[in-house]
């Protein structure tokens, strides 16, 4: 009798997805740094010129971010499986983390579409500053306070199930809790305006450095841990 094929190694693929996130994040950072700071939204001429000059790089960033979000979906599914295999009674909380993570991915993709829309407005066309401004403001909100709330929920639920299930080292759970607190701390940045140069603003560097990046760092840390521990874990966990 032919034995049924084994299911894919969930820890391996969770780790591979996290490593892909790291590589894509680095690529996105390099391209974004080559663009420079965006002009203020109330300077229509400078804004139109900036978007026209950086449209190609912006579309590259959006493409990279789309693949990054796909990798995050794989990671979230693998993380959920690892937790539920260890403690089935925690499945509803693991599902909460997974569901909130998927909503974050969806919101991010909508934000990416807005950013790509502003770039496409300058490709072989005369840029419309009012359209670019509207798309940019929506994009900033989704990557700012909206993303922070969702990541806080994902991180808090992930930290809770990690600590209780012991499916992963406890320090990864406490790290997730710290990430949740950091994201909640930056939710009020929605009231800080839209300046790209300001530290505490809806579109400022503070959100990226102290909210989004810490969560992605947690994803990468969990991915490394799952790959290192997969030889001692049963298949499917």
C-alpha cells in the first residue's frame, strides 16, 4: 500500500516566509531611501514634480510590498497551525491573530493601491496634484493609525497564545506584547498631521521605526526560531 504524502513542514515554511519578509523588507528600504523625503502636501507643484520623478521607484516598492504581504499570509497561517497543534483550546485566539493579520494585509494592499495610483497619475500623463494629495492622505492613514491598531491586536493575541502554549520560546511571546504596546503608543499619531519629515505624524518616520518595523522584526525572529526548532518538533507543528 502506498503511503500518503506527508504534509508540508509547517515550521520550515513559516521560517521561509519570514526570511522572505526580511529580504523583501530590505529591498523595499533600499529603494525607498533612493527616493528621498516627500514634499509637503500643500505644495502642489513640488508634490507633482516629486511623484513624476519617483513614479518608477514607487511602483517597484508597491510590487515588492505586494509580494511581502503574500509572504506574511503564509507566515500567519503557519504560526496559527503551530499554536493550535500545541494547544487546541487556544485556537479561537490564534484565529483572532490570524484574522486580524489578514485584515492588516488587506488594508496594506489598499494603501499600496493608493500609492501606486498616485504614481500612475504621473506616468505618461500630466500629474494632478489634487488627486495625488487625496490618494496620499488615504495611504498615510492606512499605513499609520489604522495599521497600528491592527498590528496591536495581532501582536497582543500572538504574544498571549505563545506564552500560554509554549509552542515557541516565551521570549518571543513577550516580544510580541512589547510590539503591541509600541503600536498602541503610536495610534495618536493620526493627529500629528501629514508631514513626511515630522517624527510624530500620520506619515512620519516614527510610525515606521517604532510600530511597523518592530512587528516585522518579531515576524523574522519567530521565523528563525521555527526553522531552528523544526527537527525536534513533530510534523505539522
